C-alpha cells in the first residue's frame, strides 16, 4: 500500500467516541488490515434496508 497519512479533527474524534464507542485512532486501522474483506455493493443505487 502506498504511504497513507490520515488526519482528523479532534473534536469530531471525541464526538465519534461518545456516539459510536470507536475512536478514529482505532477506526483507521482498517486501512492497514491484511485480513480485511472488501465486499462490492452490487447496486449502490438501491435504497438501504
């Protein structure tokens, strides 16, 4: 993977931790996860359930 630099707003990070229980520090690790599985959305125009 090419070099990737991730920045975020600390106020939004705190809000995200309160709302979702996940910090951006933890969430950004998905971009470096060798075991991640990507699933393509077959119809991105279809409404969410």
